[in-house]
C-alpha cells in the first residue's frame, strides 16, 4: 500500500462517524459537527445573498420571519438561530441552507392562499434542517469521493475512481424522495404543534401539482419536452407518493394543539399589492423587452429567446440554450473610455473585429475574442457605470451564426424614454371579492399580463383546472 493510499484511508476512517439524528432518532452517517454545519451555512448564506436579491418589503419580511419562528420553535432543533428571508424572484421555489437559513421566493408566495400554507412551506424547509439532510448528503458525497481516490490510486486505474464517484452520486440522489417525504412529515408535526392545520401541507402540494400539471399541458400542446418537476419534485406523477404524504400528515394530526389555524384573510392582506412576476427593483420583462427604472435602461432580445434575471447578471438565451448573452454591471474608472475599459477587461486575450461608436448618447466598444470558443464582447459606458456584454455559444451553435443576434441585443440598449417609465412598473396582486352572478372568465378579462389569464386566475386561487369559487370568496387577481 502506498503512503498516499494509507493517508487517504486514514483520513476517511477519521471522518466517518455516526450520530443520532435529532429529528428521527436514527443513527445517521455524518462527517460534520453541528458547529461546522452552522459555519458552512453561514458561508453559503453569504453567497446566496450575492446571487438572490432580498425583497424590499420589510413588513412582509417580518411577517414571514414571525411565521417561520413560530413553526421552528416546535422543531427538533429549536436552539438554532433560524432566519427566514423572502427572495425578490418570480420563481416558484423555497430552500434551506445548513444551520437554519431558509429562503422562500416571492413567486411561490403568490400562489399560496393562507398563513397555514406559508407555515407548511417553511415547516418543510425546517424539516430539512432538523433532519440534517444537507449534512447527510454532503457526508455521503465526500466519503465516496475519498474512497474513489483511494481505489484509483491503489489500483492505478483512474476509471475506478470515476465509477466509485458515480455510484456514490446515484446513492445520494436515490434517497432524495425519501428525504422530501421525511421533511413533509416533520413539517406537518411542527405545524400541528404550533397550532396550524397540518392539512395545509397537502394544500401546498395541490398548488405545486397544479403548476406541474399546467407546465406539462402547455409543453404537450406545443409539442415540447415535458419540463422536469420543480420545487417539491417528490410529487410529480407517482401515485404512491400522495398516499404516503397523507399518511405522514395524518400521523401528525394527533399532535395538534387545537382545531388548527388556517389564517386565510391575514395572509391575503399581507400579499395584497405584492408584485406578480418581475419587480421594479429587479427590472420588468414585457414581451421581448426588459425595462429597469432604477438603472434607467431598456434592451430587447430576439423573438423566441428567454431571459433570466439574476442579482448579479442579466442572461438572455436561445430556446435551445445553445447561444446566450450575459450582461453585468461593473464600476467604471472615471478616466477610461469604453474602448479602454474593454481592452483592460480583455487582459492578454486578443481582440479582433473591434468597433467603437455612439449609441443613444452612450459610448460603445465591441470586439470578438477569437478561439475555438470565440465570444462577442461589448461595453457600454455611462458616467461611472460599465455595462459589460459577453455573447457565447456551445454545442452545435457557432459565433458566426449567432453573432448578429448578439449585436442586436447590444444595439438595443438605451436609456428609458419618458413614456416607457410606466412599462418599468410591475404588475401586482390585487384582492377581489367574488360576487354572485360573476364568472371567472369575465374576471380574467380584467387581468393584465401575457398568456391565458383565465388559467392564471385559476392557478393563483387553487382552482386549476376547472374549480369554481363561491360568492364571498376573496380572489387574487393581477392588475
């Protein structure tokens, strides 16, 4: 046995350990102490805050923190310092970091209809934390990786390491569904103990299943590939999963401290007026145009292309995801022109096909970085700001075939006109009380936005595909 192999196996032996899971009582394979878990979560949390913008409504943030703390107080690791944060994103998602940092996207909150449903989502994520799911996954991945290295070094066959890593990855992902169900069972317990109706866990799953059903119906109608399940992917198409969910929720019901609070009205009042889709702070999409009032610019992207709006970058990509443009904002040294800044950013990389021009009163420099993976680069400067564009391709696409589209995006950039300011304002959720004699079809015609508004109205209110409200019900609409 070589010294390297011996050292690796010794390290693996030192790291391997079992600990009693505080939520389940089982002995789990872990390679991290609780303090290390907390420190890891803090590091991840710093990165998340850079990538995802915090929703700028402190009243709503405080409300979500209050609901989350109420649920976490009855969790198996109540001593942890939990933080609950709303992300300013239209995505339907929520997630938990090690140590108690929990995030929920504003987009998911739009489709929830009660405080109990919000508590169910937060309780599910608390369940991931209390059961140390992220720690268990990382421990398995690390152990398999170390063992793979030892086997590869000892045998002299690199493929052995690859095979071991593949087996480890399959093992880790294989129990993902069980972890999700375990988090639901724990979340339902915490709901019941904190005074909420644990059936809200099932209501949330109905909301998410409706989203998946809608996405599948849309894809099939367009002849496209059915998208993968999104948040809470446990409940995609497997009938046994719903049965198991009802079993874990039913098991939590005897723990209830009362009849179970739902809190529909109080929740709806908190989200009344909340942006639906994009927000002004993050920028607003209107068809194939993007408007940002805070940074005072608009740009357009090609028909059929899609846009991803991140805190650190704006990304537009082709439908097949083979071509994309990334735009980021960087500080501009006062003395540099657009051409000088582009050369500085390129460093030692060669620039060809250079061009400099004025566009809507702004200084623009653009060029191509040659090579096997050639890229289109451009800089637009304004005062102390530099808007950096990078156009790239992958797979079967080539820069020659996509370069004109890249330049179209760059050339579309300009300051907002006065009449476009209204376009940079978001659509918002507005409550409306359903009255006798009204129809969903009629109400949907009063909503703003793209796509089938009747379907959107049904999805927002838990009525997809054919549900009907009763007179007096409060409905979420988009105006």
